[in-house]
């Protein structure tokens, strides 16, 4: 004990010597015009706290920050809030300059550690290590003080002591006589999270906070009646969380006898509990994704970062290019957008080669050939074919190194999107963001190389940057899209972003389409999906046909479910926005995509902003309706566009006099100077068939000859070999191959004995009859010329005259 007292005496002496030394330096420094760095001392460093004093000579009455490092790594920080009369007397100053900061070594383990304290200069002129640093702390037992203010540290020491009038309860300093809240988390299941909670110091119900996977999901009062505890029970149905195991922790929010927060918020006994929800609660396409792609779903859930406050929450996923998979309002449930890679909120950029004709692509098997007509595509062995625009360019899959995704053809358009994974998958690390950063309360992501949605082609370098912030009932998403080439892609409608709402949110649609914007005029309400487009003020139509239903003159659009309990309102004012889709994807989920109309060319660099409100346009959030928030957000340049009155009376198309369009002509029509859609015959490269305007492009002459029915190998007679040849030809079609049998002497059209443009069993039966010497019969050959009557007639297929 004598040695310990001597040690303390020496420490106090050294501390006073240090103060005296600093007094000398301070007085000398006062003679200089240069700014001074903080002065101070690290008096003590222990396994549970550090203490000392510090101040900035340039601001001697102001508290400063202290940063503490252990073995060169930041450990803790605080401010000089303690009163040190010895320091004030020594330097002739006033204010609080002492510090005592908790230092938790429980994570370090036994060993020897160097502790350094730094004084943080208020003017940024340097942050010196304080005298007395470093101090060495030797740990033989790792103290357990995480989350504790006081009480034993597990190593024979203490995690701290409480001030006067306080007592230590469960590691927390509370007012003497204050008892912590009690309760229990009884059940955690897909349809229920329940239990009870109360504070012995307060007669009324107290709040509980439910955390799932470390994120606050619900705050509510424990006020349900239970026979065992009275009106202190709680029950809550959790929202769909997806496949995998989710950890649930419930905290009781303690109260004083007056009901004010006591600061004691213990986790309830029974926490944590695991919730294995599976796909419960999901519907429509989200259910299919959850059941069929469980590994994807688990990754999507675990890598979502939440942004927001008590009135709005946004979930940004790092594993899927920054795609937004979660949006909710007050209470943090339910999720208002789709929860899988094919939907949600994400950039989807489309393009085709700027040159090349329309081609027909087969859907039976992968075929990189763009055929000139549907007929030639079918004759190549495809059971079904589809037309693709600009089909001879670099985006066409070669079916060797790159193939189309399921449901697409080799000529499918070029389409990089945020969430898509490698080789048409969703769980590959290639679609992870390459950079994330918190900028204050804004979350930044960068996705460098998105994969194609329609093809297994390699990813393209097209950085997609995104800044997400959320407060006051509104989520703000700023996008930046850049592209350096090498290939240019023609102008096309762009989904910026594609926005899919949750299941059932496709019943009520809202926008303002009147002529008195930003005055509170009555909004437009459409019941049921209009499956049309809204045009932005001052924008002309693009080539989707004339299906627009008006202008979004206030720059916003929204949707609600049938009960109008779940709603989303979206807004955007940048010139890049051309139109907005108001439709459904057919599965009960709304499609509210903002659409641009621009090409993707080298040196592309565009930015724009989207505002998302998880509320209906007239709901009040933070003292204002959503529509009022939007009015405040809209820049004057956008409002100026809405002042013009369109001149579209009696016009189907053409300019509206306000920089927009009265409509566009679809199909084979063009707009006349008077604003009327006039049909233009479409007969280029066509010998026959309709011209699209009620006329005809020409007539085919009757077939000159039918050939020799059944004689497929052209030997002069119909034999068993011809029957076999017919069978092989039909099997080639059914098998989806264009490898025709070598027995055909002329071509596959000769197998089509009844001239119905299809190779099937009927043709084989006719060939068998011919081999047996049977005539075609009156049903097929009424004129008796040994040729099916249909084959005698002019044949027009795909605009071309076919000869049989």
C-alpha cells in the first residue's frame, strides 16, 4: 500500500510539473502572432477509461474534442466537458477542459497496448498528441464493458461509476429508485411477433422497438390486453422478409413516473429470436422469385443498406448494382415496391445498332440470322419467329460465345440494367457495386459494368452512379450515367429508372393534367391501369404510337391500391424526362416508369433526379401535403414550361404550340400539315399482300406447275424412299433444326403436299397414298389435274409470291 501511495504521489507531482511546463510555453507563445495548437495532458489510461485535460489557446473558454488511439488505431472520442479548476488556475482561463472517456478493451484481448490521446484544434491547425502519451496498458483479462456505463468488468475491475443520486442497474446509471423496464419476447413467427413489456415506475403503456437484422422495423405501444399482465401486451405482423434466417430483437423503452423516457431501454428476455419466414407474405412475381431463387433472395436481403428517417425508408442493395428494393413510409412497412431483380427501381438502358433492316429471328433454337421475312424464317426450321428492329448490328448474339436469355432471341436489343448478373443470372458477384460511401446522410453507390438483361454477352463499361437520401417523407435519388463507347446505339425509350410497385398497387392512378398547374387545381384520377403514357411539359412524342393520355403538368404521377392504403407518388423535373408510363405488368403490379428518349453514344454524361414519396399526393407529411412538397421542389424553369396553353383542337398529331405534340401517328400513318394522320401504303420489297391502308401491293400469278406430288427424290416414281423422306422432313421441323434430309431433290416446299405452308402428318399421309397409287381425291384435287387445288392458286407469304 505504501508503494501504491508513493506511485499516486509521483503521478500528481508529474502532472503539476507538466502544468508548469505548459505555463512556460503558453507565456512564451503569447508573445508570438502565430496560432497555437491545443495544450493538454493524458493523466491516466486504464483498461476501462482514459482521463486528462486539454484546451485550445486560441479559444481558451471553448470545449475541444479528444481522439484516443490504441496501437495506432482509433478507439474512442469525446469532448472536454469536465471542470478542472487546477488547469484554469494555472493558465488563467475559464471553462471546462477535463475529459474522462470510456475505453473498452473487451474486443482487444490480453496483451500490451499503447494509448495516445490527441487534442483536436478548433481551427484545423494541427492535432498534437498530448503530453503523457503514449501510456502503456497491460491487459491480463479482457474487460467486458461493451454497452455498459457501470458495474463489474469481469476482470475484477469496474466499467465505470455513477454520479450522485444514481445507481447502477444492469450496467446503466439510473436515478436512485428508478427500475428498468421488464417484459418478454414470447413468440417470433412469420405471422406474429408478440410478447409484453412494462415499466414498474410508470402505470401506462410503454413503447417497444422491434429490430430485424439490426434494423429498426417497427415502433409501437405495448398496450394489448393479456390476462397475465393486463394492458401491456404487444403483437405485430412482420412484413415479408424473404427466404433465410432473420434475427429479431425487441427493446423496451423505459419511462419515468411521468411517462417521459428514462434512458433505460433493455432488450426483452427472449431476445434475440430467429425468424425463418421463407416466402410467407409474398405474392405474384415476388413469390416466384423467392421460391425459385432462394440464394438470390438471401443475398438481396442481407446486402440492403437502409437510408431515411421516421417518415420514409429506402433500401439500396450493394449486390445488385445499387438497385432500390425497398421503399416505405411511416412505420417502415409495408414495402411499396417489388422485391426482386426483374422489377424494383433500377436503371434499364436500351439500344439497337443505328443501321440495318428489320429482321425476323427464330424462337425455336438459337439462330443469329435475321431473315428477311417470316416465311423464310419458318422455312429455316423455326416453329415461331419474331421481328427485331435493326437486327444486323453488333448486339446480335452469335449463339457460340453469347446466347440470348430465356424468352429472348439472338436479335434481342442491347439492354444493360443495374440488377442483372452474369450469364442471365442474378447471384453473380459481377453485378456488385464497386464503390460505396456515406456523404453525410446520403448513400452513394457506383456500378461500373452492368450486364445485359437479354443476352449472355459480356458486361459493358457504363458507370451507373447513384446518390440516395431520404427525409421529411421524401426519398431523393440522383442518377449519373456515363458511357465512353466504343459502339453508338440509336435513340430509344430509356427506363430511367424502371419502377415496379408492389403486388396490388395498380388500382388508382393520379396526376395533374389541367391547364392551371401549381394552383391547387383538381387532379386527374383514373381508376384501373390506363396502360398509356403521360407526357412531360414541353416534350414531343416518341415512337411508341399515339397512346398518351395527357401531360403531367406538375411533374408528378402516382398510384394506389384498391383501398388506397398503399400509395406512391413520384416526381421529376429534368429535361431528360420525356414521358411516364402508367400501366401494369399484368401480374397486379404497377409500372410507373420514368422514360427518357435519347441515344447512347460515346462521351455520354447525363445526370437527373427522381423524387419518391411513399404516400398519396394529398397526404400530409411534416406539415405539408405531398403535392405542396412537389410544388416547392419544382424549379422555375420547369414551371415556365407549363404556362403555355396547347392548341390541339381538331388535330390528331403535329405540334401543340407549346413545344410538345398533339399526338403521334402509329402504324403506317404519317402526319399531314393540317394535323391529320394519313395512311401511307407499305409496299417496299413486297410483291403481294395488303398495303396496310386497305389496298393491295400486287397479285401473285397462279402456279405454273405443281411438280410431281410425292416424288420428293425426283426419281420419276413415288416409293417407300419418298415416304421416308417426307417423315424425315417433318421430324426436322418438329425437332427445331434446319438440317433437311439429303433425299430432297428440290427443296422443303415440295414436302408440303397440301400447300398449307406447314409440314406435318397430313403431308406424310398424302405421300403414303401416292406411293400406294391412290389419287389425291376430290377433296384435294377437285379439277383432277393431279395437284392439290390450293397449290394451283397464287401463294403470297410474307409479301413474297411462292412457287410450288
